[in-house]
């Protein structure tokens, strides 16, 4: 578009009409008067109106031409952009032909696919058609063929009726068809319609000869189906049963499972008869008499969580139960076990019974010929007593503290703070409590206001920098606490970059680790 005159503001005289410009042949006086009218509020005289209307007419014509030209150029730009988009997409398609993913051998893809599966199946977990392995079968024809041909990708079947949506029977049939062995995780819900639950569990029961694991939360409608499994579990190796109902006659279907070695029974009112001589792992809550009968007949037991119900978990007998192969135990009775191979120990401690626990803890370890490496304390342990214990047993390299739900908030605050202070090194050359600790895990099951993140950071920094300290990894788990402040996060990031492996977990992920059946395993990278 032609530019205006810098002095008068008029357009230059252009004679070519075809390009949308216009020619205004007027005197200098007219131009000067026109400029005056543009810059003031003076009324125009009659002869001047003719000139102004002429200017408007010419300007309108010019604007119309410019609009047409802009529209034409916009159409052309749109055509060019569409062409470029299509050509770019075509180039990307051709580039994909060169992708290394197309040339990855099926054996390597199989290994990669295996890593996409959930590492830990939670009781609340549920199969999702948007997750692995279903999503693998919807990526490409090759991936679908490979994923369907790998039975182990489909072995895990998780059904949870506590959720609003669950697997349909058709999906379960497809899932089971693609698997060779099965790991069944079934969470029934007595408040939901029992008919679909019974229908799907009945179908799964038809394939019980392929079960390797069964983790089930039973309802009254599912319990009769369990009875029919007796003699039909030839490959079952692990069972976990949860029953929240009334007192029920013993369930004997697992007594004839020839390969069952791992049992987790979460019920006081549903006795489960087990092939106890086969067991290498077990978690059962019950009377001391029941535990005593089981422990006396489990010569191969390697790991156990022994929870004694009732008011008196401390038997008065001096008889010791020998567990020659037991390496990992989470136990509420200590004085009547002899565990020569003990390497990992977990103990529930309350303030009321803390002194009694500590009194029996040292003799239990002393009766072991093995080196104790892991100590896990749950509940409300006394920090001072534990510090003395850690000073005495210098072989412990992994320390886990889980402050339990039975602690009031003030007590939990005190316990946490004292432990953090006890583990903090005063200076880089000062003496440290248990300098051999390579892994420290703090966990809080319920409360939200007592986690002193700056104090936690100070403890980690002091041990990380102290001479002779072996700390390599640390974890902080809080079920419902707010996260660290920005200063603490920044400090944790710095020591991460320096090489200390620090993990922060909260919510369900933290609870998952705290309620693990055997070891409190943290996903330390």
C-alpha cells in the first residue's frame, strides 16, 4: 500500500487503477486544508465536502482491493500449509519405516513387554484394558501377535468388585485363554450384586488346575465355591485369603494342594487347614496355641509373619521351637523361638509392652548363628532403647521404622523426632549411631502433622557427609501427610545428584509398601 506524505499525510499521486491505488490531483492549498480538517474539529465548507467524499470513495475502493488481495493470499497460504502438512505426514510415515523398533527381535520385545506389567499386585488392583498387556495388543499387528503369543503376560488376572467397573465375563475368558498359568486376584464385595461375582469366580474355578497363585477376599456367596476346589489345585504355590465375616467351619480345600508353600491368612473367623509341612512362608493371625502347632510342623519355613491374637501373647512354657531355616520373621512372640539362620527380623512394639519386647529381642538374636542384616520395627518403639540395640548389633545394615496407627499424634511426633535426632551425626568427624547402616526407611501409617522434613533432611545430609558412614539409600513413606516444603525438596535433590538414593512415597503407593506380606521392599532405583 502506498505510504502517506510525511508532511501533509496525503497519498502520492498514482495513475495505475488496476492495482488498487488511486490518483488525487489537487492543489497544495486543498491538501493543506484537508490536513487541517483531519487534525481539528473545524466544520468543512461545502466545496470541501466534495473533496472529502472523493477521498472516501477512493479509499473504499482501495480497501476493497486490499481485502480481495488478502483473501487471495490467505487462500494460497492455506493451500501451502495443507500441502506442507500432508507432505510432513508422508515424510513421517516414511521415516517410521527406518525405526529401529521395527527391527527389534521378538525375543527382546518379549523382555520389554514383561517389564510393562505391574511389579506388585495390590489387593485393590484391577485389570484395565487400557493398561498392559491389553494396550500392547492394540499398538500394531506385530505387537499384537507377539503379545498374544506370550502366555506369561496374561497370567495375572485381577478382578475387584469394590470398583465401579470390572472385567466382563467375555474379557475374562479371552484373558484366561491367552494364559498358560494363572495368578488370580479376586476381591469380592458383599454390598454388590453377587451374581456376576459368582459367575466369574465359577468360570475361573473351572481353570483351577492352572492356578499358581490365589489372592481372594471372600464373601458368603463365594465361600461355597471354595469348598469345591479340594483336590483341584495341583499347581497352586501361594494362597492369600481374607474373610471379614462371622465364625465359619474350617476350609480344607488347600490341605490337598501338593505344591502349596506360601500362605497368607487374614481372618480370625475362618480357619484354613494348610499342608503345614510344605510351607516355606506363612502369615497367619491366631492364638499362640495355633501358631505353636503350625511352627512345630514346618521344617522348611524360611519367612513368616507371626501375629498372636489375644491378651497374653507370651506363653509361660520354657520350651523353644526350633526353626532351623527361618531367615525372615515378623513376630509378636520372641522368647520361645530358636532361629539359627535369622537374617531379617520384624517386631511390633507398643509403649505398654516395649520393655518386655526389648528384653526378649537380644536373646532371640543371640540364639542365631547367622548375621542379622535387617531390623524392622512397627508401632511405637522407644528410640533410646532401639539406639542401644543398634549399638549392640553392629551387623544391621537395613533399618525400617513404621510408626503405626495405634500411636496418638503427639506420641508419634515424639518418636519420629527422637529417632531422627539419634541418627543425625553431630559433625562430619563425629561418632554416628550405627555407621554401617546402608539403608534407612521411615514410614508413617496414618498421621499427617508430625513429619519434620527439615529434620529428616538434616539427618540424611549428616550421614551422607560423615566419614565412615555407609548410607547408600533412604526412603520416607507417608500415607496421608503433605509433601516436603520446597527447601527440603531442593536439599533432597542435591544429595540425590551427589549419589544418595532417596525415595519419597505417599498415599496408596506408600501404604502398599507398609502392608507388604513379608519384606518392606522399597523401589530403590
